[in-house]
């Protein structure tokens, strides 16, 4: 995400063709910055796969004054 973006109110949109998607950790109502949220996806044939999603911000690209004489 771009530097400075408020990620406290993010909610993912999940589209799938399987049996189910279940959030197994984290707070989906407050998708936290730099904190993993784990989802378990069950396919139509019953195979489960776990996905870990982490929101990260890009570095601040603004110039910084490091010395002034």
C-alpha cells in the first residue's frame, strides 16, 4: 500500500468457486497493518489450503534532510 494509507478500515473482497473460505486468525473488521490474517480455503473437492495475508506499506519516498550546515 502507498505510504501513509490508513489500513485500519480495510476489508478484503473474497471471491471463490470452492466450498468455503474461513478466516482463522486476525480481525477482519480492522485489517491490521503488518499483522498476518490467516484464511483457510476449502475447494469444491474438499482440499484445504491456508493463505496468510499481510498488509504492508511502501517506504516513505519523500526526501529527508539528513544534515544542515
